[in-house]
């Protein structure tokens, strides 16, 4: 007796299996594409807000820089285009170049002081005990959180001519000629007050960043350096600095931008005086544009200020990238 066994047809099952695998692979690819788009979707609101709040005003400023706009045109609602006349007049004006050099020197001095003092305080934070570190961090955060206008007002009170605390302290210490000294009567003394204010407000950002960077350094590296006979200075140069260098580069880049556009502090201390000797480019643009009601001229100065700042920061980034390549 012969028994025949029939094998069930495998075609449809195989087809179904293949179709299921294909659909599963397609679903995985779609999920991967969706996952790749997720970061960009999350960044989209911030990018849209940036374009709306910064991009559009920048475009309007550029358009305004090609117009002859003063109070008469504003009242009559007239748009008078004058091409590049505002740029020609600005670039051929000695005052513009004098203010530009002053702004670069002012930013360089402030950034150097901020980075040196901020780095020292950041390293100090890493070596303090918990209580002293908490106290110092609290003071830094309070100084950092103070609004710019409020901080500038406090400094104006401190350095006031008749009732300022600084003059009173100097008088009590024996400098009686400083009892009625006007800190805003000369260029250098006004810049001293402004620099002290900007450095005081900027140090917390640098110090806290550098302290956070030191917490990422493994203690085993210091132990290995000490076993090799390295002292405090050698441990700093061979262990600490390589880890802090990226943070220092990034922080310096941000401080250059922040100091270069320090309008509020300079203007509120003495409105760019005396005799416009402490004007930097943002203040110069405001005085020429709004103060003298040459709005097209002020817009052209603002655009040139942005270009100068871009040139300085790109030069700095080129140096940083070159150093990074040399280290590799």
C-alpha cells in the first residue's frame, strides 16, 4: 500500500513572507528618515524666531542704508534712494575710522582682561571647598544676572562726583584731591569706568564656564602627572590647558562679539562723551542716525559695523582652526 504525501504549496507563503519582510524594511527606513528629521523639526521654531526677530530687521537696515532718510522724509512718507552715497560719505569720514580703531582697541583690552581674570577665578573655583565655592558662585551669578541698565546705574552712583562711594573712600584713604573728582570728565577715566563695568559683568560667564570645564578632567591624569614628577605649573600646562583650550576659544569668540557691541554701558555712562571721545561704533551709529536724524547714515554705519565684526571674528576663527590643525 502506497501512501502519497503532498507537500503544501510553498509559493504563496514565501510570497507573503517576502512581502512582509519588504514592508518591514520599508517601515524601518521610513522610521529612520523620520528620526533623522526630528532634530531639524525641533530646531525649526528657534530658526523661524531668529529669522523673524533678527533677519528681517537686518534686511530693513540694509535697505535703509541705501536711502536718504531724515525727519522730512519721515513726515512726508517719502522714500528717497541715494545708492551708496551713505557708504561713500561714511568711509571717507575720518571720524568713522577713528572710532573704528578706538572700538577695536577697546574690545581688545576688555576681552583680554575678561579672559585672564575669568580664567583665574574659574581655576580658583575648582580648588575651593564646597562652602566657599558656593558663596563665590552665588556672587558671580548675582553679578551676571543683574540687568545691564541697573548695573550701569549702580556704577554711575558709585563713581558720582559729589556723593559717589568711590570718591568718598579715596578721600578717607588720603587722596583728598579725589573727593570731588569727575570720572566722566576725560576720555581715559570714562573708559576706565566703562571697562570696569563690562569686565565685572562678563567675568561670571567665563569663570563658570571654565569651572564647568575643569570638572570634566579626570583626577587620574593629575595623579599620573604627579608620579612623573610634574609640579603645579607643568600639570597645568600638560593636563589642564589641553582640556580647557576648546572652552577658552569658544568663550573668547563670544566675548569679542559681546564687548564689541556694548552700546548700553558706554552710552548710559556718559553718552559717548566727553566731546564724543568715548564713542565706539554702536554708539557712533546711534548718534549719527538717531541723534542727528540721519537715519540712512546711521543704518550704513550699522551695516559696516556688522561687516567689521564679521571680519574680526572670521580672522579669529581662522587662527583657532589653524592651531587645531597644527595640534593634529
